[in-house]
C-alpha cells in the first residue's frame, strides 16, 4: 500500500486553479523530489497531502485512509513537515522547540524518546539551551528538522527546506535526508534547485501549471527537453568530476540564421561555444580530439563537430569533415588554441576559410601558442597565418561576439 | 550555570510572586479607612465574624468581600490576557479587544439609565451584554468551521466602538446619574459585597480550563498551520480558550467595571520574569494579576482618603508607564 497517495486531486484558491486532476503515489522508503516552476502547485501539493487544504475534487490518502478522517494528532504521527522558513519570536530554547514535536505522541505507551540522542545525532547538541530566536537561519532549520523528526513520522515532507540556507547547510541538510532515507524514512521534498535534485534524489515529480508533467528516475525527468518545455529555458546536461549537472540559458533571444564555425581545442572554445549558442547562432567546431574539453562541451551543447580520435594527429578524413563544416559557415573563428604537430592542419583549414572568402577572426594571442618546434613544414602553417594577418584578412580582435555582424 | 538554570526554571520568580500575593492579601485586608494590625487581621480570620464588634464587622462585611473580589477579578483579567495574547499571537491584545467588556458596559449603563435596582440588574445586564457580544463577535469570525483570529480581533474592536457610542448617548441622556456610570466604567470595587463575590466565584472553575491547554498554547506560538502539523486540533483549542477568556472577562467586568491595563501588562510582566512557556506563565499571571489588583484597590482606597478613586485609574496610572517601558525595552 502506498504511504501517501493523491487521487485525481483538483484544487483552486478562490477561482484560481492550483492543482488539476493530479494523481501519484509515494511508496514506503521513497526519496522523492518535487520540482516545477513558481506557481506550479508544489507547495499546494504538500498542503493537500497534510490536510491543511482540502481538495475540491479527488482524495488525499495516507496509508490508504483519507486524510480528512484522521485526527490531527494521529496524522502528525504519520506525517511531519519541514517548512521553508519558520518564525517563532518567543524565547524558547532550541530543545523546547524540538520537544514540541513530541506533542502528538505525548502520553503514549512506550513513547520514551531521547531528545538528547536526536540532537546528538543531528550534531546540534550545542544549540540545545540557546534561545531559538537567536539562532542563525541554518541552525534554525536544523532545529526544525529535529522538531519534525521528534514526531517519529513515517513520511517526512519538506517544502523548499534549503531555500534560505548557505551551501554548507544545504549540503548538510540533504546529506541528513539521505541518511534518514537510508534508515527507512520516506521523504517527499519540494525544491527549486535542480542541481541539488540531480545530486540527491532517486525519483522526481515535475509539476507544470498544476499538472503532473513527468515522473520517474531523476535523470530522465530532469532532461533538457522536459526542462525546456516546463521552464522555458535552454538546459544543458554536463558530466563533470563524475557528476551530472545542469546549466541553463535564458531563451529570450531570437534564433539567428548565421552559422559560426570554431577552430579550437583544449578548452579554448568552450566559452565561445556557449555564448554563441546562447546568442542564437548555430555553431560547429573542428577539428577537436574526442574527450577534449571543447569536444565534450560541444557535444553537450549539441553542436556539429569534426572530431579526431584522442591523441591522434588530424587525419585527412577529419580535415575534410572540418572543411565541409567551414564551407557551410558564415564566420570562422580561430581560438587561442595551442598549436602543435597534432593539430597544425587546423591552421590551413582556417586559411582555407579566408581563401573561400568567409569572414574570419583569430583570437589575439595565437602566435604565442606555437608549439610546433622548428619543423619547417609545420612552420609554414604559422607563417601562413602571419601572412593572412598582415594582408588584413584576419583581425586579431574579437572582443564582442556579436560585433562582426555590422 | 546552575543559578541561570534556576532562574530559567522560574522557581525564584514563582516563590517571589507567591510571597507578593500573600503580602498583598494581608496588606489589603489590614489597611483602609479603619486600619487594623496584622495581628487583628489574623485574629478576625480565625475567629470568624463576631457580631457587635465594629472592626470585625468591617473586616467581614466590607473588606473581605472587596479584597476577594479584587483578587478574583485581577486573576481573571490577567489569565484572559495571557491566553488571548497567546492565541492571537499579538502582544498588544488585552481581554477587552474581544468586545465583551463594552457589551457589559452597555448592559450596565442600561441598568443605570432605567434606574433598575443594582442587585440583581446591574450584574445581570452586564453579564448578558458581555455574553451577547461574545456570541455575536464569535459568529462573525467563524467561517466554514474556521475561527478567523483577525476577524475576531477586528470584530471585537468594532463592537467596542459601537457600544461606547451607545453608552455615550445613554450617558448624555441620563443627566444626573452620569457620575455613577462614569465611576462604574472606570472600574471600582467600592461598595461591592458578598453578592458580587458569589457571582465572581463562577470565574474560579473557568480559570482551571486553560491549564489543560498549555502545550497547545505553546505550540500555537508557532502559528496555526504549524500547530495543525504538530497534531493540535487548532479549532477546538481556539474555541474553548476564546470562550473561557471572554467569559471570565465578561463576568469580571460585570462585577467591577472596566479596569484597564491589568490584562495587558501582567502577562508581559510575567513573561519577563519567567519566559513564554504557558505551563508557568498562566500560573504566574493568575497570582500576579490578583496581587496587583488587590494592591491597586488598596491604593484606590487610601491614596486620597477619605475619598476613593476608581481602581481603574490606579491601574492605568501605573500600567501605562510600565507598558511604555516594556515597548522601549523590546525595540532596544
């Protein structure tokens, strides 16, 4: 039996619909995140679950029984909530605040409960005798978490618990949630930070405009396609240092027709790739070795890339591919990529672009990045670049990416 | 650390207030137009009433009921204030914001206006006015099973204005009886006897009720929604406590008039001494309120002897500066 279940719940604030025919189940032991834009109904959802709000239609069930049929005291033994923020202007000590969480279990047989052990466990024993109003925001939130845990609930609901916390408390809080979940506590957490969601949660619900837009494993729900559909921003998935994370770009600028090709590598093109994509250009790049930072970034951004195998000098095949991309481009940019024997052919590709009459730009420090040594054949490439520059084909300033258009 | 803990537990504060209460009780019995020694007070207490002896008669027929009435009314107003401040989460709340006092005032003024005999009409009409207002304000604030605290406050304050306008009209029309009405409105224990004490005794059992809700009152300081989440049946608690606070206020006002500032200041003073925990706060407020009311009445009797001033003037006179001090302290 699901510990929490919403069945076709519809709810309106006055005439403003907040939830529309929403159904889902939370199973024992779930570690479930709920995301969605502002006003998508996340907080309303929690209030429906805990019976603070009553649905206009449909049902909210806890362990198979309608929430409205629970006495508040009995419901408080099943569910506990950690709110976004919490105000109490009276001089109760942190311990007294935590003890208030025992209200629903007061006078029960076998209700011995160690407040001290709980404070110890959450590493907030030092706060026990301090007046609650004097604690910092992060400390308060840990005390409120303790208050909720003192209810010994089966399900812990959290409403953007980390919204006002610094990064240290954010991570500490979510680490605790993870541990508590490992110990068997079912957790449903509304949150805004999609990267925190990716980092911690197994399963996600995505709400949009009061409806359930998607649900399932976190990495599937937080895909760029879904995020773009729900939030209206461009989202990109990155893998870095063994973790998946998201970056976002506003989708406020119009899509442009012009195509830009980057001759780059070694991470020198990543910034430009992102900027140009955000500006609405279609971007390609080459030749870059696979697994090179620029290659990874380009792939994550979905660019067309002429790629070469790792640590391999540019082959004819890759070079041709690069030239094909260049021929399709309106502007070709040579970044400050270090030049060595492996990638010197990129310079001739760049020269070819100039010869084809493409607009070309090279970033300023290109000459200092000559790692070709004295090999005469390779030097020709660099010489060619110098020639192009001196002949006025290549401008070495590219301060603003949009500037070339005019 | 130990002494700090002791202070926080409030053992010292409670003992001090209890001593203060006992002292106020005996002092109020002893002093007055006819002074008695403490020895005499103790003697009369144990002897019971001895007919024919003037001082004994004064003690049992005049002073004892008056002091008991002051103690009960003081306790009632302080407790009602403490409960309502907790319920409304508003430090500026006093028992009179419920509007029941002005309802009682209207009832009392009507009895003066129609020159009805004070016993039983004055108290009867005052109680009826108080409870009538209580029910009216309550029904305004209750919507779909939820008691809206803000509507309760605003409804109460609005009714107060309305009733005082009516009282003023009656006062202007009543002409020469104005003095009696004003005296009553300002609050006084002058001339009250055992009849009023008997009416006020109804308050005593009601004073126990909030002690069953101290945990709930503490939790409600975190807001109604949080209280629901922690398992409190908020509506039931609000209904019971609002009714009790308003009822004891209505009864207190009906026997003593409108005595200001006790219900506002005493809970604050007690919070200062013992902290916000209602488990201790309610207890302390009752004894502090009783003692301060008895002393205020004592001052009302002796300050300008042989004439008396309304006790409500004494409480305002001391209460107002103290409250301003509290406000300053809070913002500092």
